[in-house]
């Protein structure tokens, strides 16, 4: 179990969990028989990042456990692999056509489009292999949460909406539809996966899921704010790209001040969702507050 300490930044809070995930990624990422060229691309695609989603798996597991510690470690790796695959595919010329991710060239710039697509595919399928290899009884439930969040009713639906490939309502309703799926679904799943690994009761799983949903919406909203106000060096990707592409964001719909106020409201909703867990959820509450103040 990772020892908790008083922290003053998101990076401080996530650091011990990120370090653990790095080791587990190294151990489970590449299957025997994978071509060296593909393995290199896969490693590149998972390198860097905040490791927010796997940290949430570990934090909810620790708050609600003890439980299946090895399965929680695998769930953390699996959710990060799905997240990284989504970034690789989102950056492709057919999608967001971006050249910078985590302060480095995107995968298709580094390795070519074909290898980037295949590396993304490999990350997605490996995520479920890591869970299946656990042999644990709860692995199926954990995999189900991840599949629901990543699939056609979750993250992919959000990307379809973001690419204007389906109809969306005008105003905040359409934005919420998109961001609940593209961003919040995977964060909600991470929280629920950690709770399941901790053998939490149904109401507890529901509580952390509600937390994850509001946290994910707030995270995306603050991401939109950073995209509109921060530099490429600060955020590690091309700023202002959504506005230039004519994409709908909370900033374009509401303006900076109202968007920031909504982000604060969503943050408080996330914290309030944890009330049934009492002091066990203190670090999760702290994470929500820190994410609302992040600068990158």
C-alpha cells in the first residue's frame, strides 16, 4: 500500500502511484513474441503523462479495501493502456491531426500512421489481456467496467460526437453528452474498478462512480480552460487547437469566467459524492480540489 502524505500539488499526490504504475507497465506491457519495432512504438506511446486514471484505481482501492491488490495493479495498468491508445488514435490526421503530445512528437509523426494505428490497437487489446491474465474471479467485472467506458456507448461515442459525426443538442446539453463519454467515462470507470478490486459494497461503488463522473467533467472543463490560456510548454500539447478547428468547448459556449465557475461547481459535486465514505475518501477529495487548481 502506498503511504499517504500531505501534498500541495497534483504531481505530489500522484507521484507514488505513478511510480508504481511505471513498474507494472514495464512488467506487463509487451507480450512475448511482439516484434521489436511494435514494442518500441508501444513503449513510446505509454511514456509520460500524469497517470491520473491508474492513480484513481489505486486510491479508490486503498480507500475501500483491503481486497484484490494484484488485480487493482492490473486494473490500473489496463485503464492507462486504454487511455494511451485513445490519445494515439485521437492525434491521427483523420482525427485531431496533432503533432505534439506530452511535449514530444505524436506517435504518427514519430513512427508513421500505420505503426501508430497498430500500436494503439495493441495497447487496447493488451489492456484486456492484462486483466484476463490475473485469473481472479473479479477480473470479469473489472473488464466489463472498462469495456463499457471505452466502447461505443462511452469513450468512442464521445469521439464520434467530438468529430461531429453524430447529432448533438445545442448548448451545454450537447457538450455534456460529449464530455461524459469522451473524458469522464474512463475516469468514472477507474474509480469503480478500484472499488470493485477493493470488494466494496454496491452503494460505495456507486458513490465513487458518481465522484469519478463529476471529476471527469471538471477535468475536461479545466483542460478546455488551459487549452485557451496556457502555452505549449505548460500543457505539453498544441494550445488553442480546438478553437481554431471550430470545436465546441465550455470556453466557446460560456466564456472563461462562467466556464471556470462551472468547473468549480463540478469539483464540489465530486467531493459531495464522497460523503457516504467519510474520512476514507479524504485523499480522493483532495485530488479533486488540486485538479481544479492545476496549471498544466
